[in-house]
């Protein structure tokens, strides 16, 4: 290899080669759809050796350390002296698991040997292409920041990322606050069969619905989700609901079906998910009212089997519901037996353009529903929520203190809203867990 790529002191590759290699490897890994990993190692307290025993002794340690690393890596791996006492191991065709194995082996072996006469330890950061970045800079940046994380946590370790993700308890195992809201709903359910829960995205509407379910101790929750992308697909929240039921207990659905008049069965089949139930050969056109009656009948029957006492039908994110679904909902609100309670959630800011807005007036006049608008948790409650989600983590010091996060959210305005929004985005996969865990890019820092 040309000398311009070699580190004078240790004979490993140098920084210039590092960039050359990563750029090429990115092209290769992209073409062959593979991963590669890099490990950044920084010796712990190397400065002490230089200070106490002089630079030439320091240099000997560096040489010896680099040959220790050289013997630790595979033949295909490449050792680079990144600068001073920092080294990088480049691992082609390697994912996070393989990379962590090597990093851990290095840490363990270092503890068992002496480098010249010294006990040398090091702190480790890493990055995997393309999971952690797709340019040399972002990859090295992440490795660097995780290495720094390792130092902060007490050195001689790997700066963690995955562990943080695992320790984040999302969704929060306990519901914080919402006592008044839940009780209010339970109380209202004695007079109303339908409650709408309104509020901003991420404020806790769905969570409240589940809390109500828990407090009612109902074993089943018929849940249909409306989606923005499907807002023109007729009956999609109900299709979604049937789909969930079928996935949960196909046998049960069949049993309920068999009890129903055939004419109802064939009506519902028209809106059932195609994959699981054979459709009738030549679908006749949908008879709206017969369909409404069929769905209503289906719900009555399923609630009789499961929990004759009380069942909840939750239609989530109603602001995205299509018009036929709104009409069906209208029918159910009027016709369903009173042991079935309907909960609907919607975002205030989105409801104006939804077909649902045509129904409010009539429903209000007929007193068919009641509703509540959720407000954000208060400061103490949001702190409790942070603790519930991150408690385990803050104990290990590997995560910025909740207070710091709290402060960030406070500065950013509606703190509770932003927090819940981020949490639900992680849940939905809009923000990836990598982003959430990567201390470098996580917005809380
Ligand atoms: N009171 C609460 N206690 C604990 N976690 C909550 C609470 N409210 C919301 N969350 C959590 O915050 C996230 C967003 O709440 P979610 O109910 O999905 O919001 P929305 O339905 O209003 O968009 C979820 O992870 C949820 O579990
Ligand atoms: Mg929701």
C-alpha cells in the first residue's frame, strides 16, 4: 500500500486511508446491499502515561496497543490510527451484532493483559452503515459521540445505543394522571352511549380510551382505526376492525357469523378483508341499510359472547374516517344496544375538513353523544411520565437526566404535547428508534 496511507509510528493505516476506504465501502455496500461497521477506540487515560513516563514511552504503548488490536481483528478488517491515541477498526460485511462481539472481546482481553507494563483500557464507540449514517462524516460522528458517551459513563466500555432503546418504556407502563378525565367519561357513559375524545395529535386520546377500557374491565375492545391515506376508502375503519378481530380469533368470528342470518353474513363479507374470507363469486352491490344492520347485529352478538356486561367500540382518529363510515357510525350510535359503548377520538385541528363535521349538528340536537377535549398533562405529570418512560435509564446515568429533557420541552413551548408527539412518533415508527436512541441526534439533548 502506498506510504501516503500508512501511519508512521504504528504502521497501521492512517486517517487519509480511512476516508478513502469508507467512501469506497459505501459504494460497495450499497451495490451489494450489505452493511459495514466501524469501531472507534480511544485509550483511557493515555495522557497519564505521556505525562508520567514521557512521550517515547507513550509511543511504545501506542505501537504495542496497535499490534494488540491487529491481532484481535479478522483478516478482512482494517485497523486505522485515527489520531493521537484513537484507533478505528473497519469491518466490511458486518452488522451491529458482529461488531459488538468484537468490541466486547477487545474490552475483555485488554483487562487480562498488560501493554508493555501498563494496564491499558479503552472506551469504544461505533457506527453501522447504513443504519447509523450514509456518509463518512455521519458514521464517524456517531462513533465519536458514542465513544464520548462511554467515557462519561466511566470508561472501559462501549457507548450504548441499543440498550437505551430497550430501556425506554414506550408506551409508558402506567397511565399518568387522567383520573378526572376517566371518571368523567365513566360517569357520562351512564347517560350516553357515545363519547368523543378530542385533542391535538399525541396528547393522549387513544391512551385515555384504553384507560377507560381498563377501568370498565371489559375484556374486548373493538377497535377500528381510520387513516389519512385511506380516507377515501369506504368503511376502512370498520374493515380495519374486522381485520384485527380476524387476526385475534378467527374461530370466534366464524362462530358469531354462523349465528347470524345468512343475508347478514353475505352483507358483512362484502367489507371483510379479502385475504382471509372467501368472497362471494359475484358481489352484488352493497345494500347500505342491510350492511348497517348486519354490522350492528354482529357487534351485539360478539359483545354477548365476550362481555354481555359492557363492550367498547373504539373508532380511533375519526377525523380521517370516510363518509360511508361516518354514516355507519351514525347508524350504530342510534341502534346499538346500550351495553356497547362507542368511543371516538379525533384531532380538533383536522376535523373541519372531515365528512364527520356534517353530523355534529344532528347528533348534538338529538343528544346522541357527549365529548371532552383533552388538555396537556401538567408539569408534575409530564415529569412523572418522563420518569415512567425513562426511569431505568436515568438510574444508569447513560441518559441525560429527565430534568434536562424536561427543560428542553419546556423551552419548546407546549412541553407535554411535544413530548407525547415524539413518543407516539417513535411508536408509529415515524421517528426511528435509532434516532431516538442516538444521543447525537436525539432532540432532547
Ligand atoms: N396519561 C398518560 N400516561 C402515560 N402515557 C401516556 C399518557 N398520555 C399519553 N401517553 C403516551 O403518549 C403517547 C401518545 O399518546 P396517544 O394516546 O397515542 O395520543 P393521541 O391518540 O392523542 O394521538 C403514547 O405512547 C401514550 O401511551
Ligand atoms: Mg391516537
